C-alpha cells in the first residue's frame, strides 16, 4: 500500500506574496513568526507587512525565534499568539522559524504543557499557517513536521501533525538571493538529503520516488552555481522548488538516520543542520550500497553524477569542515541517535556499530 | 508565476477501502453515488457497503448516474442527498459518477437552480467526497473539475470548484481488473491525453511537467498490455496511479482543444470520452509541432516512442473507429467547440481553420 498527501497550496514566482493577498491573509489578525535576521534580510517581512497594511489586516511581529529553537521558546511564542488574539500565523524564515511556527500554532489553540507537543494529537486545530521560506533547504513549508530542540533529551526531536501542513506556501527567489553563501550551500545540501533519504527509505513508493528524483535533477543542475556562488533569482527559485520537492518527498517517507544522527552534530557541536546531514551522507550511502545500489545509482544519475565518490567530492567543495571530533563524543551521540524513530527507515537494518562506523568515517 | 494545489489524500493498494475506514467515513450518513454498472461490477460498492456496515454508518445508494450525466440528472441526485440528510458522499465509478458526485455535493448544500452550478462560487461548502475510481483514466478523483452534459448548449461543459477536490481517493487495482477491454483502452487513452495536453498547455510549469512525464512513463510501459488485453492487478494499479498523475497534472494546467473538440464527438455521436480524445490526439500533435516540437518529443520519449507516427499507430491499435463523419457535421461541431474555454490553452493560437483541419484529418 502507498499513499500521498500534501494539502499545501504552493505559489511560486517573483513578488508572489504581494500579488496573492487572498492566500496570505488567512484570518483577521496575523501573528508573524520569524528570526532575528531572516525575515528582515530577505525582504520577505517587508513584503508581508506591506501586504497586510494595504489590506488593513492587524498583525503582531514575533522575531525572537533562535536557530534550532527549543520547546520552551516556541511555547512562549504560541502563548503570545494566543494572548494577542491572532487567528492565523505567517511564518517567515528557514527551518527554525517555520518549524517554530507550527508548534506555536498548536500552543496558541491548545492549553497544554510544552512537552505535550510530542503527543501528536490535539483537542483543537492549530492556527492556520502561511509559510514563506527564506532558505532553500528545509522543505518545512510543505511538511507536517516540526523539529525542535529538546534539552531534556539532549537532542532535536520532531512532532508530526497533519493540521500543521501550512495552508499556503510562497516561493520567491528574491528572498534567498542574498543569503550568506555558506547558508545557501548548507541548506541546499539539506534539500538534497531530503530527496536522497526519501528515495532510500523503506517507505519510498510510486508517490514519492518521482518527486525525489525531480528534486535531485534540479539540485544537480544548481550545484555548479552553489560551488561558484554565482546566484540569480531564476536559480534561487529553482532551488526553492527543489527544496519544496524534498519536503513533499519526506512528507510521504520521513527521513533516515542521516537526519537523526545529524541532530547530535547540531545539538552538541552547533554544526548547521544541512551541513551536519551532508557530512554524514557519503558514508551513509556507502553503507547502504550493499542493499540499495540500484536506487543509489538512480539518485546519482538524477544529480548528473556517476559515483558516490563524485557526490562526496561535490559535498567536500560545498561543506568546509575541519573540526576535530573524538571517539568518546561519538559514543555519547550514539546513545541518543540509536533511540530515534529513524533507525527503522533505512533500506537495511541499523545497528549501533553501523552508526558508529558512519560517524567515524565521516568525522574522524 | 506558477502554483501547485492538490489537497486530496490518496490511498493506493489492494483492499485499501476496507483497511482505511477512517478515510472513507467522512461523516455520519453517506450518500453513495455510482452508475448502474460500475459500482457493482468492480466490487467497490460491496467493499464500501461492508466497511460502512461494520462501522455502523448509515448510507443511501444512488446508482442512477448515466454515462455523461446531464445537469438536471445530477441536480436530482444532489437534492436527494440533501433530503435524505447525508453529510458526506462516496463516489464510485468512472468519470461520470465521480463528476456527478461533485455536482451533487454542491446541490446538496446549496439551494440553487441547476444552471447555477456554472457560477463556480457557492454560498455553502459542498459535502465532502471520498472518491473511488473504477476506471483508470478520468483522474477526477484528484481534480476540482466536473464535466456535465449541457443540453441547452449542445455539448459537455465543466465547472470548477476547489472545495470539490475529493477529500480522499482510493486506488485499488482489483476494481479495474475486469473492465471491458475497450473501456480500459478508452480510459487509458484519456489518462494519456491528460498528461500530454497538460504538458503542452501554456499553463504547464515546473509543478506539472514532471508529474505529466511520470504519468506518461507509466502509461508507456502499460501500452503492450493494453493492446494484448493481458491485465493483472499490479498493471491495473499502475494505470490507476498514472491516471491520478494525469488528474494532478490537469488540476494545475487544465486540458486543451483535444478535450473541448472531443466533447462534440461524445455529445453528438456518443463516442466514449477517452476514445474521442484519442481520435483527435495525433492530428493535434501534428498541428502543435510547429511551436512545441521539443515538448512533444519529451512526451514521446516518456512514452518510450520515437515519433508521432508511432503514437498514432498505438492509438490505432487501441481505438477501433470506422464511423463515417460528414463535413457538415464538423461545421456544426465547430460552432460549439470554438466557444470553449480551452481554445486559449494550446501552445499556439487556435483558429476555426485549425480545429476544422484537426477534425478532418482525424475523422474523414
């Protein structure tokens, strides 16, 4: 059996926020969730505010979302959305603000404790969300997932809520054009990982495979510009669309241990999420080769590459990494990573020795 | 600018209706819309009734949907859904019952005159629909369109309502396994037309192209079995999925003059919808070649074919047609077909001489 579900209405193109107020304005009062930088630097927040003002829609800006936000901080955002009487959310940013907005949307309508977010089942529907990505990588604008930092578990952990699919998503290449180059690279690698991991999970199917491969075809065409740093709005929109395809893919399949192992690198060493995934991807593919050679070859072919080595070489160009990691650290990370849901999704059974080997080959 | 929207939850596989009652049962009382044959012969109606009975959900069976139902007949269905107090619809069948169900869903909640269905804007949301295709062609299970016979206009005419996207769609290859061979062929050609036309419209984009090509890849692999008549449930599920991909495609792009010209063949000569499209497709592609050669080649490549002639040969094998058509008839059809919305969607400007030539080359 297989399934497909992705109810978000996607609008893409230059000036798409301003030209589609009816899809941005999902209620009477907006709670705008963004980070300290992303909403402002991208120009997206300005477009949103202009559009709301022109349409005389009241709004509150909440621009305090940190990178990798923790459960308590998004709880605070959600309760503020409630107390200010907002009836919809506009999320602007990379994965952190978008994922934070989903949690805030739940807390705004449900008087629950912070940790209850992980129950995945809520008495009241979350506030509707309009999502505006300012990085091309997360795919969060088209997923029901929200990944939050959970200090009590010493890692990041996701919750899933179908009602958290954003109602609308706006892709405008201008918003990612001026991203810091390394951020653009890290997030592009995240999108690539979503497509590859989704294609390799044991939940991959007819309904996700062709989406993942289309994402990889686009990313493959963008890699030269990601390496050279020569961006334009067309290429930025292409990468946003590829990122959305990665999100559509993992909405059907979930991710794999690349993600759950990567969470430790982010939590313990502050390595950006996309980079963390990309550092682990090559060794993960080597490990998968035994049972999934044909499917890995399909991914490489879509990227326009001939071997895992060629992909590793591209990742090496995109992701500078020179930190030293110790074997003891890896042992600590394994204690957490082996408890993740994702240990059940790869194309072969995962043991602690497998994960140790992937960490070691990637980082030592 | 481009967009993507397809909110239907799709569930696919053997026994998928019975195994997912929570997605079939969208309310307290079901109004089951089906035809005289399709629901019964496919086994789908039995599966639905068993599932509803096991879950103690009340239902009414309305099995009076004719082929190419007219506006008045679906109005009657809708008013009966209202008067019996149904709060959701289960649609079982080919395009006729599925499209009828969408109109009935509108009439059930809106006290409007039959012709008001073409206003595309209704005070009350239509009843939610669970859709179960018993042919692999219409794609109606994942579109907001309903095409009804409109005697006052002497043709078939569509209405569009985003709230008419079925909430859920169930694809089970067993339901199409025993279709009459010619019906299977006609409907498969309809699915092929949706993918090709969607790919060639001037509304095609990033968000529809890869869906259309994936549909064509699957249909291309199924053509030998469609010709030989040797079906199995795997191939039937593949064709259902290809048909759904065709529906997803045209939900973004709409169709072209192949469809609007074909409606005359169906209305005036009772030629089945898919066959009508297929008879016109080859001449349409020849006509498009001047402005869309590369895109036609992409479609042919996805089908595993090298030329329009090869596609015409396959269509000839699939669609026996020996009726005689007169030039006078064609002139009558042109009066209607040139008024259709679809004259604006092909990749080059359409004149009455163009449509005349396509009719003549296809049918004389």
